[in-house]
């Protein structure tokens, strides 16, 4: 499935954040994986889409912050950043507007790695708290994601594992 097809797959997704809470007056925080990932989602679609837009529901689950999630859903639900700004609620639209003029820092694959790494770590902590064993391949991928030569395969390994976890949660 192409990135543009995946972007339109979430039609009907509720992009409203009327019940979400966050401090919109807080100073702009230093870049976090979610921030950098969103930035590259809007600017580097040719690199990011094949990694994150294949399974948009899985990618959406990687955003812990509701404002980031709404911004991602707007991007995934439209064909362009401009359209995403138009359809998003006020908070996500403001965030997307900021991202549209922000300078890219780092490589798109690094941004994806940061987002995937943080999502995998959250899932590992959740499973560890339930005393559910974590596959050795996941631990290895969490190490490999930091190395340039193994980053791509580690991203794929962790995305596959996170996808299997979300499928198990549905059952």
C-alpha cells in the first residue's frame, strides 16, 4: 500500500481533541521522538511513509500525547500537510502549522527510530510489569536501533513486534 493510500485510509477517524488536556502555553519543548517524527512525517514523506504509513493504526498507537496523535491522524487522513492543517482541530492544526515551517534536524530514519524505540520501550515496560516475557529479538532490536548499520532492520523488527502486540491486545 502506498503512503498516499494509507494517508486516506483513516477517513472517518475522529480528529477532535475536545476532551484532551495539555498545557498549550508551555514553552516549546526540546525535540522529542514524537516531535521529530511528526516533523519528518510532514516533510520527508518519501522516506517516512514506507515505514510508518503502511499500518496507520499501529503508528497512531505510538504517539503517547493526544495532541501529537491528532496531528498524526490529520496527516494520515489527508494527502498533504496543507490539507492536514485545514482538517485538524485547533490544537493539532497549530502544531502542524509550526511543524510546516520548522527546520528539519537529523535524518528521517533517525526520527522514525526514535518514535519506534519509545513505543517499544513503553510496551516492554507494560509487559514486564505483567511479568510477560519479552522476546530476545526485541531486546536485540532495541540495542540495534541505535547503530547506523542495523537501524533499518531494527525498526522493521520492532514494528513487526509492536504490530503483533496490538493484534494480541485485540484478541
